[in-house]
């Protein structure tokens, strides 16, 4: 019998890897065809399709902060195939630190994260921060 990995187990692994800076382990939990929904009006906003696109977005934001990102999980809501994480993120770039609250919603199927939605507490602040660091791109 094949043991199915549940949403809680997948997300616990994901959270641990993200908080510890082990992005490769976190990315390994994405399905090949994962879909990411990035809000806002920055050059990075939009629907991202596939592991490479979602990883590219995350890596670009982390690179803008020179790897100085701190994630604190404030609360969680768990369903059969979904998990919502309410988080505080400190993203420290040399030019400016972004201290944000956001809700990330994940869909987990067959032991992999298949979809991610990001909802910012203050989308204007995030767009401004990204615009400043991306040079208006």
C-alpha cells in the first residue's frame, strides 16, 4: 500500500525549509506544473506557471534582499487540500527593509504543492518596494 503524504506534512516540511533558508528543499515540494499567483503591479506580478517560474520569482525577491529574508508564521488554517499561512516577512535590502504581513494560500495534491496565492496586507507598499529595487521595471 502506498502511503499518502497529507497537506499538514507537506506544509510542515515546506515551512521548516523556508524558515531555515533551505530553498532547494522547499522548491522540491512544488509540483512540476505548480501555478503561482503574484499580486500587484510590479514587473514580477502575474500568474506564474511551472516550478521554474515560481522558483524564479522567489529567487529574484531573495536576491534583491541579498538573501536577508526572515519569515515568521503567525497563524495557520488547515484543510484537506489547502493551507493558509498568515506570515510576517522581513525582507532587508540595502536600500530599504520591507516589513510585511501577508496571507499565502497553498493547494497540496499528491504530496506536492500545486498552487500558491499571495495576498499582501499592504500591496502598495510591496509594489513601491519592488519598484524601487527593480528600478521602475
